C-alpha cells in the first residue's frame, strides 16, 4: 500500500497516542470508568486531577477510540474495557511500563547518534548489569508472555511427558513464566531460574503465584559467566538473544549445549526475520531499532542464523512454532 502525506504526518505524531494511553493507565482513568459513565468534572476529584486536564484527556482518549462520549459523559470502549481495566483477566495496561517506558523513550531520543555509531551511546543500557528496567519487565510482561509460553509447552508436550524427570534451565528468565508454565504442565519438572539478583526477587513472586515455588531454584548472575550447573533436560532462551550479535549468540548457544543432556531440548523464543520484505513483517525490524539504541550489537536474527548456531553447538535444526504475537518459538534437539 502506498503511503500518503497524511500517513507521514500521522507518523510524526504517533507519540501522542502512546502518551495518552500511558497517562490514562497511570492516572487510573480506565479503572474509574469501569464503574460506569462519568463526566470529566465528576471524575477529576476521584482521580486527584484538574477538571480541565480531565476534560482534555478524556476528549483525546475519545479521539483515539479508548473512550466514548455521550453528551458530557464518558464511558469505556469495548477494547479499553477488556484490556485496560486492571481487574479484568485480559488486562494489558501494565505493559505501558515495558513497551512505552521512560527507559525506551529516553534511549530512542539518541537514535541518530546510535545510527552514526552503530550501537548504543548510552552510559546505562540493556546490557548493563542489574539494569533496573528488567525489574519492570519481570513485573509487568507476564500477560504478554503467557500465551507464547503455552505454545512452547504444547510444542514440548509429547517429548516432555515421557520423561521421568524434567530439569529445566531458564536463562535470563525475567518473570520466569516460560519455565514455570512448563513446570505447571509437567509435575515431574524442576526449574532453575537464572538472572540478575534484582530481577530474581520479582521472579520468585511469580513462581509463588503460579504454584511452582517448591520446584523452583534461583541462580543469580551473568548467563555468559555463571556456573550453570546441570545437566538439564531442557534449556530456555526467551526474548534475550536479540541483545547480541550472531557471533555472541553462537557463544551462548554453545555454552548451553554443554549443559543440555543428549536428547534434550533447547528452546529459543523471540523475534525472527525471514526472507520477505520488512514491509510485510515489520515487527522484528522495528525491534532491531530498539536494540540499536539499547545494545552494542543486538538485533533480530533469522531462523537460518539460529540454525547455524544450533548446528555448531551439537543441536539439530529447529522446528518453528508461530504464536499470536510477532514472536516465534524454536525447538531444537541435542545430538
């Protein structure tokens, strides 16, 4: 489809929609309107905001179809009611602290400099040990991760259910949902969750919430240098390989290959590129822009690149499992 002048104009202003969504979540607008329609004047004192600010915000939220206005009263649209009310099962509002966080916004301000340099120019970034952003990621990204974790568990199910024991290593685990979902499906499973100490404090809460705390252990440290223990039946690399160059991915996959049992599995989850034009599959290429400003050499990799790393580490080629997000689940057998 050919872009128009209006499309380009919209690109220049897209940040305003993000700001409105984020502000609505942060101020509790969607939770407040879940109780029923309200006027800006009626809502303002409940939320502790100025009446003029409430009116302009609610009109703008109506303009981007997150609220409806009938006369002076505002109400939630169906999508906002389903996904932006914190008590609803399909709530996604917490992801504003991940997908539209100050961390990402501040990093993208330096995009021109990162393009000139070929990597991050930030003093503190995604590769900084114990980066505070990962605490927010671990706390709020579970709703997005859960469906993909179920795809992974289903892909492993025929193999996993035949094993008397299932020792899982979840590398750079973050929230831990991938390993804990696999443990929920397999009562014989135990999970070793590896991440920075500040992240593991959040991870442990999810293990408790998901009912697998008694089968979880926690390994603080750097995935490239910490003694991994093992051997393991399955190792998980979820949403982390895009932080590194293909050469660095080879190093990490080889390291995991040394602790995965013969016949075991390595699972990689994340954005992958293909042979089609970026215009037909934009998500991994847009994500690479974030990696450009946030890492030294990271970007989205192709399935072919992962298969090269897997072969060098003694794994067979990956089977690829699509999800309802731009992520793909890759599963490879050792030996």
